[in-house]
C-alpha cells in the first residue's frame, strides 16, 4: 500500500465560478480523463455533481472510491475554512493510498483568496500546496452583459445557505475570483459566435493579472493537463493577487477613510472612469465602487475599481421606486485629500 508520505506536498486545484458557469461539467470531464492520476474531490453538493462508482472508476485507479470524495454541507469555504477545510484535508491526507491531486470545488459565491490563504496554516503548509486557482466564467452570460447566467438561482442558493452571508454584489465576487485565478476558463463557447468569443476574451484579459491565460471551453471538454500541473504555489503568492476584499482584512478599519461623491448624471461614463483611474493613481485611492446614472440608458452603470484599474459595465434596469442618481464610494488610506478629489471629479 502507498502510505502517506510526510515529506510530500500534495498539490490541490481550487475551481471557482458562479452557479451554472460549468464547474461541475469541468470536474466530471477531469475525472473521466485523469489518465491514471489518483484524484480526490472536495465538493459542495454530492448529488449535484452526479459522481457515482462507475464514473469514479473512470479515473483509472481501482482504489478511487467514494471515500476519496469529501462532501461539504456548508457551501462557503471562504467563510468557514477553520470548520470545514482543515478536517476535510486531514481526512484525505490520511487516506492509504494518499491522493496524488486534490480538486476543490468552491461554492459559486465563495471568495477564493481566504481559502488559498488557509494553505499557509502550520498544520497544512508542509503537506499541501495550491497547484492553481481556476476560475470558470459563463461565456453565454457575458454575451448578455452579465457575470452570472441565472441571478435568481444564485440568489436562491444564497438564501438557502445561512453561511453565504456575503452582502457584496456578484460583480465584486466575480472580480475577486478573477483576481485570484491562475487560469480562467471561458465556458459555453459553443454557444457564442466568433465575434462574441473574441469580445469575451478581450473583456476577461483586461481583468486578470498579467500572465494569466484565458482559455476557451466547448462543452467543458478541456484536457486534464490544462487544469492541473500549473505549479503556481498560489499560497506563497497572495500579495500578487490583490482583490476588492483585501481592505476588509489586511488593515485596521481605522487606517482607512472613505469619500462619497455624487457627480450627477454622467453622459460619458468612459471619460468619467478614465478620470477616476487617474485620480486613484495620483491620490492613493485603493478602492472605488458605485453606480452611475447615464442619461438615455435604462440600466444603471456599475463602477468597480482596485487602485488605478477601473471597470464599468451596465447591470440591471433602474427600479421604479429608486432614484436615478450617481454615487461612488472611494476608499483609501488616511489622509485622503477630500477637496482635491472632489475638485478633480467635479
């Protein structure tokens, strides 16, 4: 038997993405095409992924059984890594034979960076490493100007699980998933025209870190070698993965201050966003978030930014019972020059 090797760090792949983006199909294809590699899975909902004994035998190893699957009843690892993550890893690492690679599927609303950071815990870091973070993005949703295909289904998922206590817009979670990724998979490309695929690839390439690849998936049929074996050691590279939520954990809140600006209707949002990016670079604005009222547009424009990287897009229509107004919150380290910032955006 292959006893656990205390000197070996087992690689793990974290697969993140919204409900319906194609994570399950990707993982099932990975199992079917593991080429003899002994995989272990940490998944949120056993029934949804539909893994049965016959499918598990497709990994090419007779020892690959249901005991190599850890199901998490709590869907949000980023909130409960202490309760769920460590025991799950201990269970898998104690297996004989030990898994060669662990695949972790996060909830659609999970923030990947806290999970990656958990690999630095003393009891974990000498035994596991993050081979890579893979973000799956719904290409069909991007074509429609959204980041998630079925917002109502995602909301129902959040409502059904009290652990999913995030109050962030899905756009923020989307940005954080991309910011932490080592590989981005644009799914459902078979539903897109060539022009739509190119537009989606351009959009995603502008949001990921330098050097991160964006690959196309037609029916989630990506080879296993494209997803595992990245060798990223992501847990040792967290500083190079700035996310929108770093401000909430990396400093005392007293170190920060915020400015709320209400610039009124913005007829040229791209010009405003360029000004905002320049201002962020020159005045030490770390984070920007808000909405713009663009005359003639039925939908509100979402503005998100980390440092000088500002992104804007239209999300939902303005509701009949809400005022159409532009409001953007700027957050930075003290002291911020309120007068100069307001004058620059006047």
